[in-house]
């Protein structure tokens, strides 16, 4: 997943230049060949404002070390936009 086996990132949706992959309630952000990537788990959903779709509500966000797979940081957020902002900031400042 996420370029771990040589799959090009052009096949994935990107957010701020990094691959973003959703599989069920799991979202992976970043490249597994980098030092860190982010794992997000959708813990609850709610109806969209139009009431026609379920959208992520509560999301657990973890910054994972690519080698050990152990979480370096963890945060519970409300809404996908907050989760993505934390994820992007953690990768930007920890991947150096």
C-alpha cells in the first residue's frame, strides 16, 4: 500500500503532494518509503448536511514510524479536515 511495493503514487488521490488511500474505515496518508506515515481510523460517522451520505466525524490520527510501525503521536479529531491538517503538519515537521 502507498507505494510500499513500487506502485506509483500517481495511481492514488493526493493531499498536499502525498498519497491518500482509504480502505473502509482506515485512511493512510503519506509514503511508506518515507520515515513516517499517518494512519487514520474513522471511529464514527454522521449524516452530511444534505442528509444523503455518511461522512467521517470522529477520527483517530496516528503518526507511525515506517520501520517499527509504532505510533509516535496520536490525536482524536472531529472531522476529516482537522484530521488531514494534523496529519500533514506531523509529516511536514517530522519527516526531516
